[in-house]
């Protein structure tokens, strides 16, 4: 009896991966389309999040807090509207990374094209997750350090 149970478990263990391998994989066109759709959704979600955060900061620290009598209420609403966007960003990023890995393993896009899609999208998602406002203009390289010199007499 033990032998039969052991044998049937071995068959299940060996057959399960074979069944998964036999399942049809998504086509590259569908993977790329899903990747672009998810990248656009992450970008849109990040834009909406930053809009709410900007309004929140204006209502709590800007001129609006002095001029608008309902500034605290509106700030609470903006914060409440931003919270679900930030929460959803973590799962969207995980789904995006899984889809990237699928596209990479199936060689759907060249590494350069994958990188062009992945890097800005993941950077946007990380900024939302860590609450880092995006820079107005990207900084290229590090600033040059120069020594100060005494003025000539």
C-alpha cells in the first residue's frame, strides 16, 4: 500500500512540471502589448499620485493653507486619494517585473528595447514607493568641484 502511494506521488511530481511545460505560452506580441499597457498604467498612476501629493503639500505648507479656510479638509482628501495609488504601485511594479522577465526569457525584445521600457517605468514606480518627488530636469553626471581662489589684488 505504501508503495502505491509513493509511486502515485512520484508520478504527480514528475507529471506536474510536464503539464506546466505543455501549457501554451503567451505570444511575444501579447507580452509586448501587456508590457506597454502596464508601463502606461504605472506612468499614469505615478502622475496622478504626484498630482495629489503636490496639492497636499500646497494645502499644508503653501499659500493655500493661509487663504483657504478648508485647507486641512482638502489636504486630508488629497492624502486619502494618493494612498491607494501608492499601495497599488507595489503590485503593479511586481507584475511589470514578472512580465519583463517573461519577455526576456522568450527573447521578445532586444535587451536595449527592454531596458528602454523597463528603466523609466521602474524608476517612476520606485519614486512613488519611496515618496521621492521627481526632478524637474534630470541631472546628468556630477557637478564639477572647483577650488575657490582668492581674488587678485
